[in-house]
C-alpha cells in the first residue's frame, strides 16, 4: 500500500482515478496474501491440535495400584556388602518402589506419577530400614499406568483416586484431557 505522506493530492479526475486504482490494487494484493495465510493456517491447524492433544494425553495418564516389593525381597536383592556405604535412592510411591543406586533410575520410577515419593539415603542399611518402616505403615505404593480409550474434553483439574472394576485404586496426574470435535 502506498504511504500517504509520499503521495500528492491528485489535481485532475484522471490522477484521482489512477490513485484510487493503485490503492485498490494494493488492497487486493493484501487480501490475496491474507487469504493464502488463512488457508495455510487452516491446513496446519488439525496437525498442531493433534500434536498438543497427544502431548496432553501423555501427561494425563491414569495409574492403578499394584503390589509393591516387600522389604524382605529387597533385602535379598541387595545383600550386605553390596553398596553398604553408597548413596541409595528409595522410591516409596512410584512405578517400582524399591532401592536404587542411581538417581536417574529412581527418577524414571517416579516421573509423571502423582504424589510420587523418592528420598536419598546415605547407606544400604538406612535405605532398607526406611523402606521397611514405610512399608509397615502402608505408605509404599506401586502405581502402574493404565491406558484407556475414553473421550475427554480439554480441561485441567486435580483428580481424586477412584476405584476400578477390579477393586484397585486408580490415581490420576493433574491433567485430564478429553477431545470433542463436532
């Protein structure tokens, strides 16, 4: 579009007509460019929405409570002499509660798990005693992802535990995603 500060006021009807035709031409070019841009956005929108919905679904997993390893089983897996004075990571609430020598391995067990619990202990004995205490007080929970095909409407909410048909408790992370396209 022409800049009005650079144009002179038409003095004749022919100059006025030429100026209007030039402005109309500039507006037509802008309208075509905007239409092309809108078409491009409309073509990309479904893929972008699908990508974001998939990402939200991945973060909105549901979990079902399973049976955690007992302290005696842990003690047999890690006998005395194995990392006695090493740093141990104890997972109390996670995919596989237990004891880990690597923080990365322990983090893998709690990443994305609601109300996860992972603590660092300075010896094998301290880690095992802590796990045993938590287990005896029914604080240790093994939570396994449950994938269900159910429609959802995009919303963010804290979801309380619910009981499944099998009687086990299911825990949800903070986001529940539902897609309704109509």
